[in-house]
């Protein structure tokens, strides 16, 4: 609770994105199969969502399943999909009670039908909630997102809907999966790995990066508070000098 009280409400990141890494290694440390790690990781998801809502963070995006994750062992992929469906069913009440809107980004059409249907039922039932937007990145890859964006804009240029001379950041933003979200302020990655792994490459242009060695199933509200406190200590210059900011 002490850590939470150290957080400056006026300097909260408006958009936090998290690469939830380390489920498999955590399970291995317990002498269990990888699925056990994914199941326990859902507890950290719940804690993190609750903590962000309590603090007043407006947007939280979780990297739940990448386009590359389809290449994992078939059993692990099936387990992750089943877990996603059961989690959505289980947490819909919590989302409603906490006024949290669920959203999703990625190649959602590639998801199994049962997962797709369950996901959009929850999205539809929470669409009027306004306290916080929780976005799940599912079958998501940032390079694929950017390629799709270039294709869409190219078609519009070809059909004289957009002039090539008018293409700027705002035009690109309008065609990304994240068109309704602000840029990421704070990107957190757990498990000690220090890479972006094809996640929100455009949207994190000026994000503060925070890496922690804590494996995702061990990630608690206190760890989130530590990341936010570290974020608030940093000077965000956006290309300017310290003197200009002061």
C-alpha cells in the first residue's frame, strides 16, 4: 500500500502496454508443463487489470498471443485458446462491475470460432463501459499491422480518396488496429528479456521501456506500482532538451 501511495496521480501513464513473458519458465521451475504457467498467469492479469483501474489508468494493452505464437506446439496453442475462452467467461462480471471496456487488436479472423465468438460477446456487452479500456492483442504482429495499413492507404490513394501528399502520422494512426487508442506511455516486459518482440512498434515510438526479471505469474500489483514509480522519475522529452521543458 505504501508503494501505491507514492504514485503521483497527475503523472499517471495514460496507456500502459505489457509483454507478459515467463509463463513457460515459471512452470518449468515448478516442475510442471507450460500450460500450468499460462493458467497461473491469468491471476497476474486479474491483479494488473484491477490495479490499473483502481489507479485511474485509462488504457491497458496486454500482449496475449502473437502471430508467431501459432508456431508453438499444437497442444500449447489449444490450451491457450481454451484458457482464453474460460477467462473471458469468468471475468465478464468483473469487467462489468468495474466499468471496464474490453477491446481486441490483431488478425482476429484467424482465431478459432469459439474463441472469436466469446471474445466478441464480451466486447459487445462491455462497449459502453468507460472507466478503462482493456485491449487484448491476439494473433497480433506489429509488422503485419503496418503492412495492412500501407495496403489500405495505398488503395485509398489509388482511388483518389487520400492524396499521397497528405499522408502524415494522423493518417497512419487512423488505419492502425489501435486507431482508438493513444500512443503507449509505458511498456513493461517481464521475465528479464529485453526486446520488443514485434509488439506495437509504431505506437511505442516515445514510450518509456521498463524491463523486470519477474516472471509473469509472479507479477503482482506491487510490481506494477514499481514500474509506474520508475516511469514517473523519468524525464520525457519527446526530442526536446531539458531546458526547453523547464
